[in-house]
C-alpha cells in the first residue's frame, strides 16, 4: 500500500500532474513523498478527503507552492496552522468534518481564497483576519460552537454565501447589511433572541439610545448631526474614510457607516433614536399566518413623529 502511494506520487511528480487524488488512503501523516526534494511544483489540486491526518506540515507552501485547491474533508485535523497562510494561490480550502478548534490568524493572508469550508468542527471562535479575505465568496461554518461571527466579516465584500447553521449565535450582527454581494444567509439552529415577530415584548437593538413618542417633536442633537452628516456624505459613503477619526470619533464614524435601520415610512436612516409603532398582528395582512396568536405584534420603526403619525401598514 505504502509503495503504491509512493509510486502514485512519484508519477505525478515526473509527469508534472496538476491534480493528485489521495482520497480514502487511510493516511495518518502527510506523505513524505509529497514533501521531499523540491516537492510537487506543478500541483494545483490536492484531494485528500477521508484520511486520518491530524496536522498539516510546516513546509506545505514551500513544497506545493502552486496549490489552488486543497480538499481535506473528513480528517482529524485540530489546528489550521500558520503555514497555511503561505499558500498564496489557494482559492478553495475544504476542512469540513475535522476536529478543528483553532484557525490561525494567518488564514487572512490567503488573498486569493474564494471558498472556505469549515463545517462540522469544534470552532468557538474565528480570527478577525477572516475579514481580510477580499475574494471570499463562500463561507460555510455550520455545525460548530461559534458564539459570534468574526468581527470583521463585513469587510469580505465578495461574500455571496454565508452558512452558519447549528452554532450558538444569539444575534444577527447588523454589520452584515454592509455585504453588497450576499445572496444567501443561513442561520438555522442557533440561539437568536431578537426576532421582530413572535414576541409580545419588543426587543430593540442595544444601539438604540432613545425611543421617540408622538410628543417628541425635536430630535436629539446627536441624531440631527448624524442625519446631516449622512445627507452631506451620502454619495461618497463607501469612501467615508476621508472623514478621519480626527474629524469624528471612531464610534460615530462606525455608526454613520451603519445606521440602526431605515424609516419604514420614508426610508431615511436612523442612528440613535427610533419611533416604534405597534400593530397587533390580528389587524395586519399577516394574521392568517399566526392564527390564534392574538398577542403577537408587528412593529414599524419610524424616524420622526410625522412618519409615526402617517405610517400605515396598508399604505
Ligand atoms: Zn421617516
């Protein structure tokens, strides 16, 4: 068996193969044959699913410098090591169904990476450097133990498919709204506590500083300032960095990038204050979907007393 493996690899080396299939080989270590001498400089795709690997070699990038796709599905790897960061051409990395507890920050150096699959592992945390993966289109981190998403995930501007099913998330970060290409977001089987329907008590995001009523005609000064700034810089909002922290505190700059939400009546952004308007669900067109649940309400969020007074579900 071992000699058959050596033969397969040495043929791939001599004939400069771009693909190498080492699935279902019962490998417990990365084959030395792959790493000896100058390695396999022409190899682009390595398939090693369903083996028993526990680690990855430190000199992986040195010996397989042109890897574009690496499939390690169903092994026993515990740590994604620093060495992975040197595979600069890697576009596809599949480490699903392993025993991963740690993904090193160097993952952020994989600037060509498009598809990252880490489902079915033991991850409680992902490094913020995931946000450096500007080409990333697919991220599957379902069935792990994540309490939060990577804090800079909203900077993965190419992200199209985000699958986070069966983790321990308790909220959907608002920053995800900044992902312009996101097509599919799946978060089933988590511990999400804030949902607009199905709760009598209305949970507002922690960022809401004030709740307006019909009597508050005058907006707080900070809210007025934020709305004015937003109007002024709206056209160049994607390029807001020139409004440096010198001209505006970082916390306000972030808020400006990411409003609490938009008025249900007029679509204007709101930053610190919302005017909620409650509609008992039985009075709405959605009543049929929630038969018998008369205590459920629908909440509309408005930007001012004027919008609060004029908003109507049916208009
Ligand atoms: Zn409004």
